[in-house]
C-alpha cells in the first residue's frame, strides 16, 4: 500500500485537485507532521501523503473516488482528540480532515433534532441547542474541541451517560460516503423507524473503517435544570462502590456519578487548589438535574453515610455544585502533570466496580507504577490513568504491562476493554480477545463488505 | 427452493430428529396450518415442511446446521402477533418456533438488566421486573402475548416510546445462531461499550433474516410511578396536533401522548362502553409518570385549551387515569369490529403530523373506505386502520390502494413506511422506495453476508 501510494504521489495530488480547491489540499511536511497523530500515547503513525480539508459532500466523494481508483488509504480525522490512535496516519495515506465541514444546518425545536456537518464542535452544538431550550447530552472530556463526526466515529460517551446514554442513542440518521464514493443515507428524521437494517448504529463507533460520515441527524432533549451535586468521602473503595450500588438499587438515576481515587484527588488539588479532602480514599460525586434534585441529593447523602462515608455533603448552592463538577473536569489534566500518561477505558458491570478498582490498585503495586483512577461509577466505566517517566524504558515497559493487565482484569470481570474511547490501534489485540473467533470473523466480513480494497483507515480495529 | 425441500422432506425430518426430541418436531398438517401466518392481513404464506420447538441453544444450532446442509429455508417465529407477515411460512420451510425457550435466566437489580430466552412473553418479563422495582418499558399492543424475541426481530415499539424509546434502546447484547449454526455473541453486559461494530442493533429489527436470536441481555429501568393522564377534546386534527407540538416545544416529556380520531372514539365506545365524547374530532391523551405529574397534567391541560381544545380534563384520580389508558388500549380491537382491517404504521416528523392525518382523511374519501387513525402522536407515529368488507373484491382493492397511498404520503412528508411494525412481506416494495438504490444495495449485501444461501426467512424485507 505504501509503495503504491508513494509512486502515485504526484498523480494523487493532481487527481485530488481536480475536485478540490488548491487551498483544501496540503502537502507541507510540517503541517502533515502536525496532523499525523491523535492524542493517544504509544501508538505508531506513518507519513501521510497529503492532507485535505473538503468543505462539501461532493468534495469528500471526490476524495474517496480518487482513493479507490489509486488504491490509496484514507484516514478520516476530526479534532484528533481521540485516545486510541484511531485517527493516526498510515504510510502514504490521505488524511481526510472534516473540521471545515462545521455547519449546524438545522435546529428543530418541535422535532427535537439537529442536522449537522461532521466538523461541528461538540460544545458549539451543545450551546446552540441550549439557546433554543434543548440539549445535546453526550459530553466527552474533550467536548470543547472534539467534533460530532469524531464523537460518532468513536461512539463517544462522557459524564452524562449514566442518565442520558452515549452518542449512539442520539444519532437518528447519517449521510455516509462509502469507500467508492457512493453516498449512503441511513436512518431517518422521525422519532421511530424500523425500515430495514439499522445501518446508522453500525457506523457509530466504526472509527472511519466503514465509510466517512458527512452529515448527521441528531436527536436533542429538553434542556435539564442545572445539576445539583453532593460529594461524599469514603475510607475505602469498597464502601464507595457499595454506596454507588445502593443508590442504583434504591431506584435513583443521577445525572452524574463519578468516583475519584486518592491519587486523583491529590493531583486535582495540586493543579487547581480545589481544597478536596486529601485524607479520603475515594471521593464520590453524585448529581441530579430533575425537579426533585434537592430532595434527591439529601437522600443520596444518607445512603452514602449508611454505606460508610465519613462525610457526605450536598452542595449548599449552585456555585458550590459547579465547583465540585469543575474539580472532576480537572481530573485528566491533573493526572497529566504527574508524568507521561496512558489512559485506559475499561467498563465492567456496575456491581463489580469495587473488584475492578481493587484489582487496579494491586496491578499498580505489582508493576511498580502510579495509577490514578477516575470512574464514571454509575456506568461501571473506569479510566485508570497510568503515569510514568517515558524516558525510562524499563518504567515505560512496566506501564505498558499494567495497562494490559487492566484490560485483562476488565474482561475477567465480564467487562469490555473500551467503554467509550474506541479500539483504534491501541486495543486491536484486545478487541479480538473480547469478541472471540466468531465475533472477529463476522466483524472482519463487515469490514470487507464496506471496504473491499481495504483503503478505509486500514490497520485500525483489527 | 420448494422442490428441493419437498424432495428432502423425509430426510429433513430424520435429520432434525437427530438433534431434537420427537416432541419438538411437528408434521401434523393441521398444526402446521395453524402456524403458517402471523396477524398481518393480505400476506401470502406457503406450506411449511415442518414445525420445530427447540428448548435449547444447541437444538437451534442443530436446526440451522440441518437447514444449511439441506438448503431448506427457516422461518423463525415468536407469538406470531406481527402485523407485516414477517413470520409467515414460505413453501417447504422449517417453522422455527422459539416460544418454548421462555425462561428469564436472570434479573439483576444492581446492574439493571435481564438475561432472557427469546420466547419470554413481554408481559411476563415486565411483571417480573416490576416485582424487583424495575421496568422493561417497550409495550407493543400485543404485550400480553408477544415474545421478546419477536419484539427484537421487529424492533417493536409501543405507547411508552415517546419517553422511553423502542426495543433497540433496551438490547445490550444478543446470542445469535447464524445461518450455518455458528453461535455469535454480540454486545455486552456493561452500561457502555464500543468494542467493535455494533452488531447488536443490526440484528434488532432484522426480522429473522440475518440470524436467530436465542438469548438477550436487556437493560431495565427503575419502575416509574403510575401514569396520570388527561384527556383533551379538539374540534379539528390541526388543533390537536398544534397542542402536541406546543407540549413538546414547552419542554415536556410525557410518558404517553396518544391521539384518536372520531372513527376510533366511536368504535371504542361501541366496544367498551367507555363514554368517550363522540362529538370530538380528535381526542388527545397525555400522561406523565414523574414526580411532578400532577402539576404537569394541569399545565398541559392549559396548553391544550390554548391550542383550541373544547375540553381538557386531567383525571381526578388513578382509577380515572387507568380508565383513559384502557380506552386507548381498546382502539385496535374496537376497529377490528368494523370489518376486515389493515393496520398501517407510518411515522412522520412530529411537526408534520397534522398534514399526515389530514392527508389520510382525504385518502379515505378518495378511495371510499373507512379509515380510523390512532397515533402515537408524540412520536409522529400513525396507525391508520383501513376497515373494509373483504368479501367485496372491489372494496378490498380500494382498501389496498388507500394503504399504499398512506405510505406514499408518509414518505412525501419525510417519514418512514414503518415506525414499529416492520417490513415483512407487506411493505417490501415500499422499503425499496424508502431506502433508495444505494440503501437497498448495501442492505442486500448485508443480507448476503449473513445468509449466503438465502435460507433465513427468505422473501422478507427485500
């Protein structure tokens, strides 16, 4: 593939320029270098042949037709905030950046939907929806910069999922350019519809390996009330997880239920002077955004105390609540100050969260690395963040080993190796372990069906 | 296919009996005749070769392996309450009834999920979930008899969808026996997960054409409070639909929002002595099940009056509320007393509901047939029910024409030809119109991938 692409390089650019303006085709090596990776650590990338910034569906179709004719790989990119290497360049590829297709085409209050191009930034859509009294819930950590197209490609989640679900719940229909340039419309603009196979959800989370999303019909929801949070300190992860389960068993559906371990709490304090209690072993944040939220945080505080919390304090007011949520948003940046980080993304059944967290602590000890864990506890979705000195090869190796052991533990506990970040390059081997032989076989057939020449983001997922 | 199957008949039974007990293999022509159709009108069915009732996954695998070896078509069946002919026998087929795989294997309160076999009846699961404080929301009209496997096959909806969504929202993972007998596990038991392509949702709504579902992991929700309803009478469908849109625009999310036209109201009164107001042109039922439901029904009543309702009365108490909902549940049985019925299932964007309903009235007039419409108004999902005298061929032809014109109108209004009943045999031509050439091409390829020999419910969907 590389060789063909190199040989065809001059021709490739010429052919691309037949359907794209000169400003949309970039060959400057410095720019190419800047676009070759997403935010995943420890994932290889190859030298791209060219970077294109189409602004219309027709231009994307031209890119794909050209790629098919010349057998050149295509790597679709959004804001490259991904954490699995899914947007990393492969040798000789066309980097297909969708960031300039960034229009919100429609916001419809009665039908509660939006029509958007893939390059719209998540926060831009969220704010536009809010202005008309609606909300687009999926809120990955990178929401201020990540794109809807990238969210669709990875099946992104966020803090809201425990109540509002993940990206796939909000994608009603898609416009997809197929490998050969054909344009496929999937799904619908109606609230319900079962006409034919659900191809929409097949593309969500497919990481650019089946087609290129050039438009999306998204469901919106009524804008909820501001979240009211409580913070509870626990002397052990077991007690904190028991509280999580007690809250769920009692029938509550919080809008957020996040757990930070002691490493995370200290890192957040250091970065943000947040004044979080450093004596705690596990800090649980629970929030509600429904009409009964005052009563709900009080009752959940009681449940936390019953489960062993040393403190369980509902926020006094909205400002204090916002501060708690801001502390949680600092978790990843704070952990990044501790060294080079690898962020894992293992989800287990909620009931097994304590086993997962204890297991991660044991793995950290065994491998001699620092691991801070922040969890979407309500979803059983943990993000163990391994922090290490990348200049020390032996330590880096131990970090890698711990990362793998965490995924093995997740599978043992009936979980998945990726709750919301995707497989990309980082977890290819682990995907195969999770799916098993029949699963892999069927998934590979699916890939071949949509991409018989293997030009769409090759080497990712499988 | 027919010929091969007939020739192989003796061999087919012999081979089936090698992996199934004698009691699970039925050849009695009277029984076969009773199982050859679902509840759709005007859909052909062929003579099945044999009917099997497996009780284990291994037995289903044996049936599929046998079918593959002998090239015999397989038609999976649940309770056969479908309305599109999707479960109808094709000539020489094995009717594969899953109704005896009817165990609830697990109900898990902490993880809010159920593991079930496909033959579990919807109402049985719903009640079992309620007993542990949970709910399985999807509630098709046939919920007292339809099976979860059938619900998954058709992507069933119901009255609750306006707040709680359709079946696909509740299917986390599936065990599927593929055409050649391989067992595929899709999805997960975790709240979130993006490991590989979403095959789970591909099988939901695939009407037995891609594989046979033999197990499902279903998400449950906390049991909501009992619904509190209000009824509003409108002098026109326009006014009623304006009220529906006003309720949505005001940010409400009712747990039910159903619209019955004058034909339906009269039929319900006649069947159930319900005392509904026969002077109304459109009767809107709106219900809430959240903690603020008392206040919500009052405010929605005001919105209804502002939109032109002549009456808008919240139920005085739970009993009155239950009675209103019971009246709605009577709509289809009541319409069936008016003649032979064909029930359509067209969903349009909510904002275009009034155009759809007016159009249906015009079609009824033009074709000279009686059409009563009951709508899941909150979802824009209409069920125009054409009632006619099947003994009058000319009238039957006009009924058929009106049915087609309704679907054409739905597509014109940006809708879908099936919101929740599926395509089956009834809407094959219409599916092609809705999907367009590229859509059909891709969907057919998908079918070939899973069923290269074309033995899985052949002739359905396409």
